[in-house]
């Protein structure tokens, strides 16, 4: 059993248990992302997940990525999402890895029983989804940048330590019944909660915006760290925009929850893309 590390302040995406409960969480229409009418825009299923293999993220969770029961549960989710019928898959790996990524994917298509030494969500979920949907192209769009989200505990905060500490002590207070770390919930429920629009909004706050309440008397230490995270996600978006897409393409993006949240915000304002409702497929 491996101990994995999870990304960012108290709540970034990472956990895994077997899928036994497939009840769809209630999402009010007003809560869901804006869905445009039929158009010539490139359709995108923007999916939030957790890291299913080694990660340098700050918080940890136990997960055996080679466990057959876990793998079967992941494949159940992949089958649901494959109904989107993507033509292209974008994953959270750097573009410099694309040649190896495509080679590994080709190997998986030829032999789905292939065992990868250290599989992550790419091999476990994205590859299987792609196989089921007949996807030929898969690309990495990640961009690595370091930022110090722990800055709030490392300086004397002269801006608003009360607001910062209150949020960090209970980040899920504003989203009752959506705590993604609640014990005993299934894999499906964790992923469903993670993709809920209110959780995606919360992930942006937790990973960046809350740091605007952190800084020395005349400094902007927290805001400057938050800006680095915005910059990283903008660069990820730039990598997505480098892909040669047209209106007939259907793009499945799988990434950590905070990246999904930022991409959602960028695409909502971009006439090139039309995001579909994740819960039309996660059911």
C-alpha cells in the first residue's frame, strides 16, 4: 500500500476507495456550469480527479493503485465518461512527455492488461476511457511551477489573520454535504463531489484567493504566491490552446481539481469551447 501526497491547502484532490455507491448527487440546474446551445464550438468534458499514483502534493492518502478492486472501480467510472465519445484526451503531464505518453497509450490499446510500473490516473482512467471511446490522440498540457501555499503560516500576517485562519480551519463550511474528505463515501461520490461547481469554486479559493488575506504590513506575500498559481494554470490553458482542434473534436480533460476549476473559468469566457455538463456522463 502506498502513501500518496495530495495537492494544496487542506483540500486539494487526492483520495481513493472502491466504488460501491453510484447514486448521483443532486446538482441544481442553477449550480451547474453554463451549457451553450448546439453550436460549432469544440465540446469539452472537463473532469476533476485526484492523483492516483506518486505525487509531491502536501497531504497524503493511502491508495494501492495496483489493487484489482480499485482498478475495476476506476474502469467503471471510465466507462461512464466514455459515453461523451471524445476524439482527443488531454492529461496532467507536461508536453515534453508526449512522445512517451503516446507510446504508452498505444501499448495499452494493443494490450489492455498491460501493467505499468507506477500507474497514475492517466494510465488507470484516461487510457481506459480512450480505449473504450476509440480515441487516437492523447496529449499532456501541464506546466510545472512552484509556489508556496503555506506562506500564511510562515510570516506574521498583518492583513486579516482572522479570516484566513477561519477559512483554513473549516474550508467546507460554505458547501455543506459536499466535503470531499468525508470518511466512508465511495469513489464515485468523491469524484462527484469533486466535480460539483461549488467545490470547484472552493478549490480556487483554497489554492489561491484565500492568500490575498495574507501579507506583512506593507507586503503582498500571499497575493504574490496566489499569482504564481494563477500563472501556472494560465500556462496550462495556453498548452490546451496549442492543440490543433476543430469544431468536430470532442476533448476530454482530466486533471487535479484546482486545475479543472481554473480551466472551467477560462473556458466559460472563451467562445472557442463549449463545456458539457459533467453530470450528464458521471451517472
